[in-house]
């Protein structure tokens, strides 16, 4: 069986192991290089199968798309960091070494590394390299990729410097903190707002553990003593290990939840743009900003509603009394115009009654025509009076209708502003229907 395993590991997928062996043959084994290549491929396959099957399961459980993505990522890293913590802590306890004392190494410099520690270094290094490639393909290369890159080089530098106890202590501390944060991410995805008070308490407890580990223990008990120890003698692998640790600590300083929490309370406390901050402390500190289709559609609808309410508020007069007084003035001017038109029409009728005396009309006929004209004038006056009354009634009805519309617009504008504030606090609820359609 060992023959077939050695033959499998000696099979080269690429020419990289041969090139590395030609320049670093003292600390390099061709079989180990080939084995790491195959382990990297194994991590990719396992991660793909893990995501595919659990995604189908969570889809049957009616989880939203963005919740499934977050939950899968949290479960994957939760499993790895939990296993890494148990492995590193068990190795430290079995060898009777201290967790934070870097001066006691498991192996002396230049000595051979046991096979189980060598396998642990290979698994951890290839896992972080797989995380770098997976995150870069899925979400693009960001600050988290820089953290994964430095963590990939840590096992390599540990292998060359032979300071395996330092790496195991660092791995135990990192795994403990990251396991706590990923457990909290899983609870946040499954519980939601029902247990937000308990989740906030757990978040601050893990944040205190993070401050203890990353601000006090790692810099004071691991990084600074390693750098200070270089004064006793120049050790090139230890120098590269120190540089790698410093770069990792700086990269972690700008991607950790503590930095996001401080940024949230400084920059996002009065920010209303949900594309930058979801206005929730846990979601802002633990998860990246959503960029799925349903979220973008919900944000676009919210922005359209906000623009509509703003346009309605601009069109609405600032003083309601001025608007009503303007309508009254318009009605009064219309009445005066109608009276003037009626007086002009009556004067035209009186002028038409007077005739030229040279026409020689019969006076009896003139009397009859005058009586007919007077009756027609009375009918016209009555018609004008009825028209004026009708216009006054229509003007009153128009004013009442306008007042009702103004009251209705004010009520709808208040309701729209309240609904826009609720949707700004939680755009996920308005996107539920689009998300189910996408599923």
C-alpha cells in the first residue's frame, strides 16, 4: 500500500516541483511537492462538493440565496478552524510545551520534522492557498486575499526555520478566534432578528477574545520576541518568518470585525446608503456587503420611491393658505369677467333696439318688436344668472375637491416616507419575492 501511495505522490502534475528541487534541494523533497499539489486539488474538489450538496439542502429548506452563500462560507471555515484548533492544541499538549512560549521548539533547528507535523503544515498551507484561489474567483481579490496569501507562506517559512511550536501556537490562537466568529455567523444566518440581543452579547464576548489574542498575545508573545531573538544571530528563515508574521498581522488589522465595528460607528452611523452599510452592526461587521440581483433590485425600487416622494414634496406648495387664497382670487376675477361680458352684451342689445328713422317702419310693429326684445333680455338675464350660480357652485366644488386632494397627498407622502425608512432599515424583506423567483 505504501508503494502505491509513494508512486502516487511522486507523479508530477506540473514542472514546478522539479524547478523548486533544483534551487532548494536541501530543504525540499520532490515527493512532498507533488503531494502538496494533489492535496490542493483535493481541497478544491472537497470544497466544490461541500458547496453543491449543502446548497441544494438549504434551497429545499427555503433559505434565501444570499443567506445560503453566507451560511455555506461560515460552515466551511467553521469546520476547518475547529479541526485546526483541536489538532494544534492536541499536538502542543502531547509534547508538553507552552502555548505562547516561542523559545521551546518541538524540533531543534536543522533537525528532521516528524511526518504528522509535516502533514499538518502541508494541509494548512494548501488550505489557505485554496481559500485564496476560491475567494479570488468567486468574489474578486480583496483584502481577505492578502490575509490568505500571508497565511499560505507561514507554513513554508515555518518549515525552513524549523520553528514548528511557534506555528502551532499561532494556529491554535487564530483558529480559536475564527471559530467563534464563524459560529456567530452561522447563528446570525439561522436565527436572524429573533435573537439579536443574545447575538450582540456573543459578538462582544468574541470581540473581547479577539482583542486579547490579536492585540496582546500575538504581538507581545510571538512576533516581538521572534524579532528580538535575531540579535543573537542572523537566521535568514527566521527573518522571513518574522516579515511574514508582520505582514499577516497588518493585513488582519484591516479586515477583522473590530476594525469594521469601529468604522461602522465612525462612518456609517448616519449613513443611509444600504449599498455601503446595511445599518445593522452584526451584518456590517461579520459579512461583506450584498451584491446579489434581488438586493440590487430592492435598492433600485427604494431609490425610485424616494425620488418620487421628493418630487411630490417639491410640487406641493409650502403654504396651503396661499394656494387657497390664489384660487379664491381666480374665482373672483372670473366672476368680474362674467359680469363685464353680461353688461357688454346687454349694451349691445339696447343699441340694436334703436333704429334709423329713415327706415319708415310701422310703430305697431316697433312696439311688438320692443316687447319681444325686452322678454328676450329678461330670459338672457335669467340665463346669465343661472350660469353665474352654476359657476359659483362648480368653483366651490372645485375648491373642496382640491382641499381633499391636498389632505390625501399629505397622508400618502407621510406613509411613503415611513415605508421608505422601514425599507431602508431592511431591504431584504422587499426582495424576498424576486429571490424566490430566482431560485
